[in-house]
C-alpha cells in the first residue's frame, strides 16, 4: 500500500513554499495521487536527453519513482526519436508551475474549463477536484495519451470530457468555456480559443518559445486582451497530428552555407543582453515562428547568439571584435533587421520587464503586442 496521502501533503507544502497557494488548490494537490498519473517516467542526462525509464512497476525502481512523483519537479513521460535526437513530447509539468497557472486561471464555482494538452491527466484531475468533473474538458493531440489519461481519471471516479484532437481547434463539442488553460505553447493565440470563450472569460496560455505566459480576457466579440504574467512558462509547443515536433517550431539550425549569400553587418547589441529572459521573450514576440540559440566556447561561455527560422539564419559573434561593433552574418533576407527593430523598441520602452507587455488577439487572426496599455501598440517588425 502506498502512503500517497502523506506524500501529496508534503508536495502541497513544497509547492506552497514557492507559490502563494490558495486553500482550494492546496486541497486539490493534497487529494490527488500524482503517482497514479505518472506510472513511469524518463530520467534525463545533463544535456536533458531522456536516458533511463524509471518504472513504478519495477521493484528496483519503486522507491526512486515514488519519491520523484511527489517532488516539485517535471517528469518526462514521452519522447520521440527524430533526426537522431530525442524530442520530448509529453511530461507531467512542474507542480509549482501547474499550481501557479491554475491560480492565475482564477476559477470560480460553476466555471467550465477547457484544458489544452491532457498529457498524464494530472492537471485535469486537479481541475476536476476543484470544479467537479462535469465542468472540465481536456484535449490532447496524441490519442494514446488521451486514452490513458481518461482511464486514469475514470479510475479515480472522474468523468471529464477527454478528446484526442488538435487543441488549436479548441473543443467545439463541449464549448463554450469560461476558462481555457493551455499546457503547451502556441506561437499565436488560436482563433478557436477566442470563439469558444464566454464573454469576460479568461485564457491562460504559454506563448512562443520565449516562455511568455499570457493572461487574456475576452473583452469584445472575437477579441481577447491582457498582460503577460511574471512567471516564465516554457512549455513544449502545440503541434499538429502526426508531427511529433513541428518543423517550424524548433527547426534544425540552417547552416550558413545553406542560406545562400550571406549579408554582413555589425550590431551594438551587447552580449549581456542575451542573458536576460525578458529580452529573449521580447524578441520571441517579434519572431513567433523563430528560435534563438547560443554560440558557446569550449568552457560553455556564451560567445554569440543565433536567431533562426526553418530556412533563415542570422548570428552575432562577440569573440575578438571591436566593442560596440560586433559582426553579424545573415541570410540575404536580413533576418537580423527584425532583431535590431526589436532592440530599438526594447530600448525605447526602457527595457520592459514582461509584466508590462500586453497582447491583443482577434479571431480573424490579427494579434499585436502592446506596452502598459492596449492603446500603446509596439510596432512589431515581424519576420516574413
Ligand atoms: C506539458 S504536456 C501536458 C501536461 C499535462 N497537462 C499534465 O498534467 O500531465 C503537453 C501536452 O500537450 C500535448 N499537445 C501538443 N500539441 C497539441 C495539440 N495541438 N493539441 C492538443 N494537445 C497537444 C502533448 O501531446 C503533451 O501531452
């Protein structure tokens, strides 16, 4: 017999040390057996590559497995091999981040909630505990994950709607929703979420690879608007069925030789800026389909930054250059122009921390970034 109640109580305490946890969510964590939703997980090596399967059914693994299930840590539950790499495709998110997002969702009794990214079903169970299962719907792109999560939920007596389909379409069969919570990140806010939200309803969703957590209220027909939360929320991307990892989200880094004649320029963007997660987020909002990688030396010190999309690349190299005139190499479409434009507005707005940033999205596909108030749009020089 597993004494999970004691462990779950300890987990709730550990989460409460990190997050100013409201009583109903503390209660939900205390009453939800996380090990039931994570029967096995993958250990990671120091490069975050999944290595060993830790299986709760294996007597030699049991103690390690159970301890990990009730630690405040993310547990990797699925990966796919792709082009020689192991790409993580599902996980039980870190409980303190889960709790923070649930609190940010600001649910009230009687609210109907849609979760995007059922994964293990743990978060769905927390929602069922808080609101009652009849108020909860959840969708995952992966049919196996959705089926397993549904069985686990059913075994605890919860019968929420769980469907295997693309969460970018919301879940029309159980709409409308007062709250939509995404546990995978979207490049931009899908129109279906806006349409399936009740007036005054709230979306809490990670956006872009920059770790933005958007808190968006439906303020008008076909429109949501709101600020980013203070938390960094890095989540795996929303991807289409049959594609374990979208080509466009973390594309293979195009080689400089592949992108054609390179355009040389210089930049005054300082090296230290690339340490700042708020700058990286700001840039990500300008390049929602792009990605940032670091150039490092043999000591793993950062020596440059690479900004890229599936077929474009620009990079700055800080090694051995005159300060303030660091060399940039880029494709002939000049992807770096977007980086410079982002840096200009970043400076003009006094290096805004993420909570000053706002997003308005419309169901006709328009989306824009603003600073402090919706009437202060940031001119975003988007990538083509
Ligand atoms: C971080 S995991 C979710 C964690 C989950 N909420 C839990 O408590 O275990 C992200 C999930 O998003 C799912 N996902 C990715 N793209 C999706 C899409 N287009 N629609 C719905 N789910 C998607 C993945 O299959 C994965 O299970």
